[in-house]
């Protein structure tokens, strides 16, 4: 009987370990809501962007032009912002360094970023 207890406990441990490996940290989309300002003084990425609780977004470029009405979502561990024509304007991985510091990284199709885009919540 002792042998079966050891086998059973071993199977339980293996299942728990594989279950924990498959778990992803839940993302609170409310953490993204607000206006985010780029920490650099110029560049090829966005000067600032605002994300709203209703899924709407505004992007402001360095020349102060805007992207027009946009929508945003979190998908596949990326922040995605699209315009009315469903063109993707932001499709970048994200990482919070704190509650007010957001880092976007990756290579979007429509711009060339030099390094990560670091944004501070206003």
C-alpha cells in the first residue's frame, strides 16, 4: 500500500507543477487607463497616448498630429491600438515598471523605435 501512496503523491505533484507553469498572471486592464507621456523629448514613437475605460484611445505624434479616433485592447500579451479603418497603430509588448511607468517594446510596422518606449502616467 505504501508504494501506491508514493506513486499517487508523485502524480499529484507533477500535475500541480504543470498546472502552475501554464498559469499566466491576470492583467488588470484598468492599469492601462489614463494618459501616458513619452519620457524622451523627441523620437519616432508617440509623444503621448490616452486610453479610456470604454476602449477608445487617442494618440499624439511628436509633430502634435493625432491619429484620430482609435480603439485599444490587450491581446496576446500586447497593447494593440487600431484606428477607425482597423489599421494597427500600436502592437507592442508591455511591461509595467511601476503603477505609473509603462514600457512598450517591439518593432511596430509603421514606425521605427530606437529602444523601448517608456511612458509615465499623468
